[in-house]
C-alpha cells in the first residue's frame, strides 16, 4: 500500500472498550467525491473498530481539519477478528501463516506488552473454518481473540434484496 495515495480517516470508538483507545486511524482510497464529502474504500484492516472491515465503502466528512467516518455506503463482505498474544515468543507470525494459507491477511502491532494482530477474512474464505481455528487457539491458551465486524453471510442469512 502506498500511503501517499491514501486518505487517513479518524474513527470514533466506544468509550468503554477494553483497549482504551478513543479513536482509530484507518487508511482509505478515494472512490468518488460527493459535494464536501467523499466515498472511500477501507484499505487496511481495522485494529479496534467493530463497525468496519477491509473493503467497505464509507462516506467521510471533513470536520475541524480532520477526515472523519460518517456512514457505511456499501459492505465489502470481509470480516475482521483480533488476535492477541499476551506473552509473545517470536513464533506468532509462523502461527498466523496458517490463516494466510486459507486466504486471510493480517496486520500486526505491539500492544500492552503483547502482540496484537488484526485478521481480515475475505468473502470467499469459509468463516466457520476460521472461527474454529480462532476458538481452538484460544482454548489451547495460545491467544485471545475477539470479533471485530462480520461481513460474511452466515448460515441462515440471506443476501439483502435490492427490490
């Protein structure tokens, strides 16, 4: 990703979240200007937001010299999870390569003395296989995980009708 072609968007987060962050910056690429606003596509995996995933198209506004999220225009079908290694030992990337083999991508950051990974699950990847792996790792004490935003259609869900 070439950040010079990207717009950084500020997302307000829930005040009572476990991570304590009040906001998060995400990268987005311009899709279309709309008056004094714009439609952009989320171009990285959010670490803390529970409202967005990679590939979502969102409306942004320019407020007080900041670019802020206003609303979702179109979902990209991706889902986001967060994986936290409380006591990293250097094997985290090797462990996460299993998710890459299934078609997922991730980004990492140091957080509270541990290692935090934002995991992107694209629409074509079986969300149930990924969730099973996430639960298994947590049960084995390898990591803790949480759901960010689930954009996959789940069993029993139907695609939204356009009529």
